[in-house]
């Protein structure tokens, strides 16, 4: 069955009966932006960032820098979204600005690692914090013990992995039932986790106010804790070393603030998308970044920097609430993160499937992914995404020196952080290209501050990518290899499609 998604009558509530349902309002879209951004990262990554940067002022500056980059990118994407309000988001923008190859390489990386790997990671994060409330859920409680496929890799099924897979399956199923189910879950859980994050900020700045910590952290903002290793090869006591460390630390903050553009993937399901999408991107990212910066201020108002650096398992949010509510804080944070991660997974599942739908419509993905089910959502695309995300939960890494198991998706996500940034830079560079090649195109919204705002993002993100290649080559080069693997796949797909 052929399904058209572009013959939408202006002002109509829904496209033709065979197409997507235009059921997402501005509020729904802001909830998707915020829901995709807020997962477990804000409660964990500040610990590693504090170790890398070494000072409280540097930690706050890193989050402000990440926020400025994210908001600049969101404002720039708003113009592309208003110009091309089509299902597929960044895949469409890269395809139209450059060529189908660039769109495919992004879509390939998005499906193999970026979106599915994030779904797997957030699913396991949900399970880990469920384990705080229910100890039977743990990564070392095996239903199927690790089966080694090589000295460094194994497959296993623990109770924690099983819970992650069940959550992915549940949210894949609910989203396959129709847009109404997906957005209801999204709105409920995003509102709950924004409330939980606001609560953490309020108690951190109120009940948790620690005069000694405040004096140590804010009276000596730029004092580097040199007993910390920082980033190998950098002296964070110097201005240049601090700036380089802040750029390297963006792998944490930008990951915690990522997926802000996911709402553009579902553009055909948005009411009045040319106006709604730019507004949702701006409002959603601004709200979340403000919450993230305030959360870090709350951490620093409650805990001295060394306590943030040494937080057990990097759980800074838990350490903060434990300091305020001894004995109860661990449980409160576990509940908050479970709410946050559940809503995040739903947003990722809902939006991600639309990218593969768009690729399939261009004959660059499996053909069934380009069809809608009876609920008028891409059911096969949702299923393919869910199966691969669940599969990424099963493989484990093994460190023979410590006899400890890790997760393959964690390595994959580390590898593609720099590659994802390169795609963001290319997409915003595409804005300049489209201004030149399609000057007469309808642009109901134009990025404010053009060309300074998009150029600032390109410059800032490029500096971050260069620092990652210099100081973390072991994670950046493999990411490019994953992207490059898409080249022969693209060629084969084109040949197969005739």
C-alpha cells in the first residue's frame, strides 16, 4: 500500500485517511523535546565532568557552554523544520541540503547506534534504579550467565537486562497502538520528571544549603583540585588546559542534553508544524538547559566538589538527596530517575521510528518500514527499532584484568558522540547552503541572529570535536568507522533498489 505523507491540506486537522494523524499540539511537542532530553544523565554525568574539569566554576561554565550550543542548534533547526516540515527530521535536512548519501549515513548511524543504543542505555538505567527498590533486579543476577564469544565479549541475560528489554517492548507496543497512546505516556511522564527535577533543585538550594560547601565551591570558583587526574595530557590549572577540559567534558553534558531535535522526526504528525516546531524546539531546549544549570548549582550548594567527584557510581543526584534526607534520599532519587528514564525511552521510541519510515519511503531502508499500520503509525519501523535496541542490551564487554563486565552499547555511544556532533555541524551548515541554493523557499521562521547564531554553533561544536579527536582518539575514530560502514551499505541498497 502506498502512503502519502506530503499531501496535507493547509489548516487541516488530519492528512488523508491513509496518512499520519496530525495530533501533536505545541504542548505535546514541548513535552517530546523535554522528555527526550531529560533521562538519567543530569543525575550522573556531573561527577565525571567534575573530575575532568577540576573546578566548580569550570563545571558550571561547561554546562552553560553546552546549553548555549544546544539552544543555538535548536534555533537553527527551527528554520529547517519550518521550511521542510516532513517526517524524518535531520535525515531530510541532510538529504535536501547535500545529497541522499549524507542523509543515509546519518540514518544508518541513527538506527545502528545513536537512537537504539540510547534506548538500550536508558532502559538499563531504568532497571538499575529499579534495583535500588527491588534488589532482585541486578546486573549480576543472571537468568543466562555470560557466554563468552571472545576474550573481550560475552552475551548474558540478567534480571536487569530482562527489565530493560521488557520496558523497551512495552513502550514499543504502546506506541504501535497509535499516536494518542504515545503522547499520553509522554505528557504524563515528562510533567512528572520536570516536577521531580524542580523538586531536587528546590530542596538542594533550600534544605540542602551547606554553608561550608557553598564557601568552598563559590568563593574559589576557579581553584583546580589538582589531586584529580583531569584529562590526561592537560593541566586544568592553566586557562588553556581548563578550556580544553571543558570541551572534552562536553561528551557528558551534550549527551545529557541530546535528542532535543527528535520532535522534528514526527513533523507530519504536528499541528501547524511550520509554526509549532520552531517554538517547541526553542521553548523545550531553553527550559531543560535552565533546569540543568540550576541542578548543578543545587549540587554545588549541597556538596563540596570532591564529594561530587567521588559520588558512588557517579550518582550525584543520589548523593545530594542522601545528604539532605539520610536513608531516604537513595529511594527518592531512584523513583525520580525511574520516572525520568521511562518518559525518555517513550520519547525516543516514538520519534526514532519516524526516521526509518522516511528512509524506507526513499527506498533506503527495509520496505515494510515505509508503511503505516491501522493505527496510522509506522508499526514495522517501531518493531525493527525495538528489536535492535533490545538486542543491544544483551552483549557485554569483559575486562580480564578486573574480571568485570560492561555494556557494549556504552562503548558504541562513546564512539558516536563525535560523529553525532559532526552530523549536527553538517546539518546547520546545510542551512547556509539552502539559503544560497533555495533563496525563494518558504521560510515562515528564520533563525534569529543569522548568520551569527548558526555560525557560532558550527564554530563551538567544531572545537569540541577537535578536542575529542586530540584527547580521546580511542573513542572518536571508531565512531567514524561506524559511519563509514554505511558507505557500502548505501551502495548495495541503491543497487538493490535499481
